[in-house]
C-alpha cells in the first residue's frame, strides 16, 4: 500500500493532495496513510481486502470515503478522527447488524451511507433503524427516509442559495422604493390640482408705445393696432367729410 500511495502522490507535497485512489491495492490493514495528507477530501479504498480500519489517519478535511467490497464488519470508530465526512460507502462488506454502525453516529456531517450487499440490508425494518441511529442522514442506499431518490446537500450549495436569495432581495428593494416614491409624488400632484381653477394669463408689463413707434401699418410691437391721435379741428373736419 505504501508504494501505491507514493505513486499517487508523486512529486506533490502530501499536504496539497485532495484526492487519493488506492482501489484494488491488496492489504488487510491500512498502512502508509498519514495525517500529513491534511487537504485530502476524497479517499478511495475499494476492493482492497481490508478487515480493519485500525490506523486510519485523522484527516480534518476528508468528506468522502469509499470502502466498498472489503471485509469490514466493525471498527468504524476509527473514522471519528475525520469530523467532516459526509459520504461513506460500505457496499459489499460484512456488516450484519445496525449496532455495528453505532460509531458512525459520531459523524455529525454524515449525510449519505451506502450498504448495498451487506447482510444487514436483509433485516426487516433496517432502514428505519439506520435513520433513527443517524438523525442527520439524508440518503441510505441512494434513497431518502421516504424511499425517494435524492442527493445530499453541501455547505457550498447552501451558501450559494443564501447568496442568491440575498441578491434577489437587494435587486427588489430599489424597485419597491422607486414605486413607493412614485406613488407618493402622484398623490401629492392629485391633492394640489384644482380642476375649477382656471389659468389666468400674466400681464406682459411691457412699456406702452408712447412715442407712437410701431410698424408701418400702425401696429405696436405687442401686435395691437393703435389709433393715431389727431387735433380736435382735424377730427371735426374728418367727421364732416365722412
């Protein structure tokens, strides 16, 4: 197992490795896995022949562990040093009772557990017993508590959903404020408007054309035709001629 681990890591710093696949490496116990794999998120040990999880490393970022097709029946307390584990695959192992799974109750983040092919799955009511044992479990053998297909959630998805909701609220608020202000302005306009009040034209305060200036047709600059002033004798003469 040590040789396979070295081959998988290569020239990388062990603390930078996030996934490690050790499937089909023949070993009955774990060896070569160390706590220095501090960034490991996914570890796969499928069909290795493990009979014990003794010496399983404490991996603070491990979220998924694949242990299918081994010979495990107990000792799952060795996984408790990995508090962020969400998914445990125990397909095809030798687990025969729900009691053997009790150490998994310490994994508070555990959401998905697969037990296909284990003898325990043949026990009547085993699904209800497992869900009772693991209250945070969302999926057992790919099905939720009601027997429907689904998938486990993640912190990233929850954070994204919250961020999206906050963005929607931020987008809505300016629009609502604008509409409320528009309605207030409309109400004020209706209150100020008096339909019976008629518009009164303003006086033009223009100086009178005292000097008789205007256009050649006798119109003042304001467009109002003025009558030329005549002496009384001229007016009488004009009247008699008319």
